[in-house]
């Protein structure tokens, strides 16, 4: 556990899965990407997923509390490890295949603007360096973008397909080919 700026940061444990799931649903609700009536379903699915992957080390999380109330979690952040192919933009000595996507960065509304998210992100960055990752990526909300830019994150050319996955119009699906 580390302390800075009046806050304590600790690694999340499997016992924190429900709390992390609640933060995730609240984050998407705050960004107007999740209707309140669908939050319980996302919380349940997230908690179930975390209980599966956290013991394998595929999801690592950090939680923050006020230093004078260590049991009161007010913010969190996480990283999901994923394998990638080598890339030409990597440093020549980078260990390819070691990347994480930062997600679930969330601060309870009453605690926003006090540096808690920055403290959590510093813990994520330290962990990434200590772990030997070659890259960290994230999807920034409008509110989070200034913090991530301050910490050295840059916008990239990533795009996301938003159509229905499967056969594209006018093509033959792989199911039809077999």
C-alpha cells in the first residue's frame, strides 16, 4: 500500500470484484454510454468475469481510499493484460507480446478533482514499467483526456467497428462456406 496526497492506494484483490464492477457500471453511466436500467446486468457480468481472470493475473487493479478512512474506497483503476504481435513502432529491445489496456478508471463524484485518478494512474504506470510491458493503451473519456495527456498518453489512429460482427453485406459468411 502506498500513501500520497492524503490518499492510500492498494492492489485490488478478488474480494474487490463486486466493487470494481460497480465502479465500471457507474463510469459508463456517467459517460452516458449505459442506461441506468442496464447497470445491474453489467455489474453482474463484470464481477463474474473478474472472478475468472483476476486469479490468472489477466486483470490487475488498484483502489484508493482517504488516508484517514482506509476502508472507504473512493476510486479505482485497472489494467487488462493482452498479447500482441511485434510492431515496428516498438523499441528494438521491447519484449513484444506484453501490452495492457488501462480501464475502469473511476472516482466517486464527491472525490473528483483532488488528484486521486492521477495517483492511481501513477501506480498503473509504475506497475507497467516494473512488469516489463512494452505498451499501455486506453480509451479516454472527455473528462479523463487532460489527465492522460498530462501523463504522456497520445491520441492514435485506432478505429472501432460499430456494425454487427459477422458477414458483411454482399459477402458469403464463413458458416456458408463450410
